[in-house]
C-alpha cells in the first residue's frame, strides 16, 4: 500500500483531473482532515462540504446533509411505491413523497445545479438510505439521471469509528431494501462504487509495537500476544488526582460528566464562568463547546481546536492546567514544556452556500458566528467525543465497550504506549469490528490500480470537459422556449414589443448548433483512439474557440443591454427574470468555453490542473468587465436609465457594482484576523467591521490587539493620544503576566481591551 504522500497526491489528482468519485479512508492519525483542507484550498471545482451532524459539519467547515438537500429526519425507502409500514414512532419517506413535500429554495437549488464536487465528511456515520435520498434529490434538481446528478463525490471517513445509527423498528423495514446500514450498502454505491484510497502512513504513533497492536485490533486480528502487551499497562488503582496530565476515556457521557464535575468541585478557589459571543444565526444545537464554561485555577483542560496562528502553541487535544483567571483572561500552563499562554477566543462560523451571480462560483455566506474559548474540562471524555483528538497520556476505562471499534478508537488517540493506563484488563470479547466493514476494505486500490485508473479517468475527464464545453443543446432549447413565450398578439404587453429581438438571438444560437455538433463528433473521434494527440487537440480547440467565442460573447452583451433597456418600464419583473435566467446560462457557457481552452493549454504544457492554474484574469473578471462596458455604452444612448421609480432588477447595475468590488477583493481564503485587517485598512470603524462580519465589537477589538502586536496596526490609529499617555503611565514598571491587578487598580478608567492593546504595543 502506498504511503501517505503518494495516496494524498493521487487523491488530489483524481479530484482535479478526473470525474471519478473517491472513498478516502485511513487509520486514526493518518491525516485525513489535513488532506481535506488541502483539497478545498486547491481544487478548481465548485465544491460543497457536508457532514451527517451539525458538529461534524462545523468542524469540516461545511453544512449538514439535511439542510443542504432539504431532507427530513425520517428513514428513506428507495422506491416510488407508498409503504404502509408506518407506526406512531417510525415514519418513512420515499421518492414520491420527497418530490411532493420537500420543496427546495432557489438558493440551494442553484448551488446544487452549479456543484461539481460534493465532499461528505465523517462518512462512517452516513446511513445507506440517507445517501440514496441525497442521490435522488441531486438527480431531481440537476435533471440528470447519472449518480448524484453527474457530480463527483469525495467520501471521507474511517468506517471503524462511529457507525450509523438505525433504530430496530426502522431496520425491520429498511432490511427489505438494504443488505446493511453503511453508506456502501446504498443502491447508488452498489451500482457506482467509488475508488477506495487509503492513507496508510501514521503520524500520531511512531512505536512499531503499538502500531502493530492497533493494526491487528483494527483488522479483527487481535492476538493473545497483543492483549498481553496491552495488559502490561493495567493499573486498576491508578490515582488520577496524584497523576495530573492524564485524561480518562470512558464509554458513557454520564460517567465523563460526573468525573469532570467532581474534580472541579474538589478544587478550592473561586469559580469563574465564561459565556460565548453569539452573533446572527447560530443554533444552540450546534454549539461546538459548552455554552457556560466553568473554570477554577488548577483545573485540567484540553484544547478542542488547533492554534491557527504562526506560533502553533496548541493543538486539538493538547492538555494543560489553568494557571490564573480573571473575568477577561484565561492563562493555561503546560507543565512538561514549562510554558504558559493566554487563551484567546476562537471563532466558529455557521455558513450556507450560494452561487456568485457574476463568477458562477459557489461561495460561503456566513449566517452567524460563535466565539468562545476553545477549551473544555479534561479529566474525562467519552470515546465518542475523543475522535480526532491526540493525547500523550490517557487512562482508558473501556471494560464496557459497547460498539465495534470503540477499543480501537480509544487506544488510537494515544501517541505511544508510554502514556497508556488501563483501568481494567482488556478482554478478547467485544473487540471485533463489523464484518461488513472488513469485507468492504478488501476493495481498496493498489498503487497499480490507482496509476492505471488515473490515466484512464484523466483522459475521460478531458474528453467530457471539452464535449460539454461545446455542446449547447440545452442552452439552445432554453432560448427556443424563451422565443416562443412571447404573445405577439398582446399589443399592450411590454414583452411583446421585443419579440423580434428574441427571434434574431435564437437564429444566432441555432446557427451555432450544427457546427458545434460537428466539432463534438470530431472530438469523439480523436479521443476514441488509444493514444490521443494532445497537440492536435489543442490546435482544434483553439480554432473552435476562435470560431464560437465571438457570437457566444455577443449574446451575453445583448442580454445585458436588453435587461438594462427594460428597467425603465413598469410591470416587467417577470420578463426581466426570464432574461436574467438566460443570462445566467449564457454566461456559464462562455466561461466554460474560456476554461476549456485553458484546460488544453495546461494539459499540453504538463502543468497541474488546480484552482490556481484553471483560471485567468480574463475568466475572473469576465462578467464584471462585461457589465461595466455594457453600462457605459448604455449610458451614452440612454441618459435617463437611472431615473426609474421602482427598479426590478435581480441585480441592478448598482448592485452589480458592489459585486464587482467584492470579486476584485476576493483572493485566497484569509484568516479571520486578516479579514478584519483588510477592512480596517480601508477606514471602516470597529462597529462597521463587526456588523459586516457578523461578529461582536469585542471580537473585532481582539483582532486589533493581535494586529497591534504584529505591528500591522498602530495603536495611535485605534486609541486617542491622551488615553495612550495615561496607559503609558499606568504600565510604567508593571511586569505582571496578568492584567487583572492593573484592571483592579484603575477600574473603569481603562477597559480590558484598552489594557490589552497597550500591552500588545509594547511587547
């Protein structure tokens, strides 16, 4: 099996240069989450990330499956026939009821139609029936009967971790349709199996003995010798109070909560409570940490996120001890490193996806934010909640293992055997993993499989990309539908006056249909050969581009001009929306044409196909420049265009100008502090930035503290000079780590943020 760098490289290539769906898996600690971030950052495809639960979606930076695809929480039967097997506690939907009852809004419908890559994280929790429901909704919305409506899907997860949950009363009916409960038991996967890629290089552990035990445990090959190795670490009377730094992994929430509550109650000293800053739409059910964080000095805590700063002071699962507390400060000490850090609030975003009307790219829209300290009490945690965490020391209470794979999940959190304590002996029973999962693992691809498949699928991808770029059958049909929607006898109708215009544009698109189909046939002949002459393909595509681009581009101009023209009339909203729909399709066709030409150039030059390479300034700015030119031309001949009482545009030119600014500003994804810095540099106030970013004023002030410390913002730009002078005097000879004594001394003369800003400016 390939090591992680090879597997990761293959995965990125399959995502960016094929249409093949992938199941990406790997043992704990092999870097699945890291690779997910790399894929999102580098793919040129319109991507949506979903997960089965709200917390999983939040951690993956996406949305829940149910919200994205407008699905009910009931079970799904993959049939059109009504089922009579309903009870008071169990309800089933089928294809007919989904089609009938679950209406999708235009924003989600537009996202699904523009989607090119769907990433499903934590796929171990995904039920077979839910995946078939996703497939049905995507085929329906996209009007495409291929699996998932023709969208490439990347499934990510470890099937030996959290399994799907199906109630017994549900399974009694579902078993008539499914052989099992996992995602690979779904009908769509049975008929369209994804390529199985496994990341095998382990980063979390380096001890060969420990890795061997974990592999055997994972593969249902645990031996007596393995059990003996583990049971050397049994210490039933291990005193956690006398051994700080250990976290107890247990199987039940109630037990973990009891241990944590008892431990903090045993500490003397004052208890401090911290609340989150919640702005906008951020439902309580997806809060990523406890809303009410209760701490005392001496409390054992762990971080639940990685440090996003350059310093990387902590990681997800890193343990520490509370050193000091105040209403606005938390200091955590790491005993083994003899280092103390101040904990800063972390921002989680609740997002939804939408399509940018200018670029046709899928973008994230922030609905709400949740800012809180990324720590939690850490004397105990459940095995379930420990997934994705890394511990150096852990005491395992897994004598009551109740799910296949839980012993593996618990043990694999540790970096080595040296940090392991077993509170009871490991038993041979209860350790086996689901046999269906073990059988499915036999499908994983060898390196030869990956190499051969990549060559074949890349050829198919380029072929299909080019065909779809020059096939305008559906587009022509929409123009035809539009042309015949005019009622030429309705003389009073404003729309009827533009019938001749529509007729001429239909003639243009119809005139392109025959030569485009001939070119598609030519492409088919070229790609049907075993060896494809890419230089010849490049030559033919460039010639076709030169022939087709001008008339296709002119149709976009004509649509924008017509939309601007009719704005000054009343009662034309419906007509305008029809033109806007055509404009959307026509623009996508032109952008696809531009990308097709660029794709061939990339392939011939043997560059990597990626987000960076498969774009250009001409592509990025096509629509904004087109709108700008059309607006100027229209102004010259229609000076009264902006004297409209009630604009009816889906995007008026005023709105288009704002979009243009947004597109120009958009670059690589920035950190939250960088986003604030960018807005600050164009003279937005703290309050304005908070409103624009759906964050609190306190959060923006915390960003400015970091920017002052990084010498990117001057404190004189934030605070008045007299305040700075007073702070300078207050800080003279002050050397404490915490600002709490200073705050107590000066009271309301300085706010916490003013103190922190000045401290940042002198560090």
